[in-house]
C-alpha cells in the first residue's frame, strides 16, 4: 500500500528555512510514490507541557490532532532548527505532548515503529547539525527508527531561491533524495 508520510518543521516562523527544507524532501517522497501530509506547527499552537494541566484537562485539542496525525502516518520527515545547540522547544514540546499515554492506546502509539528522516537548516556554518544529534537521540528513545542519512544545510540565508527550491541543484537533489529513500524503505517494510 502507499506509504503515508507526515512532514513538518520544528519552527513556527512564517519564513522558516526548515519549512522550506522539509517541503523539498516531501516533494521527493511524493515523487517516489508516498502520500505526504505537510503540517505547520504554527497552526497547532500548544501550551507548554504541564502535568497538572494534563491531569485537569487532558490532552489539548491541538495535541490530540498532532498525535492522531502521527498515528495515521508510518513515516516522518522532520526539519528542525538548532536553538542553542539543540532542537527547538516548540518541537520538543509537541513531542512531549504526543508521547503521553492514553487509555485504549498502545504505549508511545504516536511514535513506536515509525520511520523518520531528519534534517536541519541554519544560517550558521554547521547547518544545525548539533540539534540533529539531540533530535535523533530523543526519537530513538521513543522507539522511532531514525534513518542514518540526514542533512544539515548551512548558510540557509543564501541557499534558497524565491520559489523555495535550493540554489544548488546538487543540494536540491540530495534533499529530495532523503524523501525518496524514506519512501523506498517504507515500501520495503510494507
Ligand atoms: C538560534 N539560531 C541558532 N543557529 C544555529 O545554527 N545554532 C544555534 O545554536 C542557534 N541558536 C539559536 C537560539 C535561538 C533562541 C534562536 C532564536 C536562534 C539561529 C537559527 O538557526 C535561525 O534563527 C534559523 O533561521 C531558525 O530556523 P527557521 O525558523 O528559519 O527554520
């Protein structure tokens, strides 16, 4: 069956480089035959995770939506900015909410057994690579299989064309390839 991939960035910024980046990978996945759902975490604002809030009110509606989207997809394409050498609080917070157990759901229902490809873009020279180290570790610990290939795109301020594609055709191809490879692996796992 057609692999279903959820694509999103760990940034809410409207002009986010990471949103642009993950959309390129998503196009690569689509071209390889995946059904891709792109979501913007700006559309799903969440309170900072608080155990008391959860006990009083349960999962916020947007966390439930995010969790259901994760449950409905086998593959994940995630591009996260690096903030102070780690992933963004927005992304970690969304992961934390979606990781919470619920009655009638398997433990880590949103994450266990998913296959993910991660990437980053940054104005800096390392492209956000240090953040990916943390993101990979976190996802692995919640039972996501994170594929070995990842890309950290440096100098993001000069990397993109106005239409969202990458200036360097080789870079464009390698980001698309991330989505292509994820799709092919999901097809093999089917
Ligand atoms: C940053 N930025 C940043 N960049 C980086 O390469 N390494 C880092 O450690 C940090 N730290 C950091 C902390 C905070 C609080 C902010 C707001 C920013 C810069 C960051 O890469 C830049 O803002 C990107 O444009 C963010 O990604 P999006 O939103 O364009 O996808």
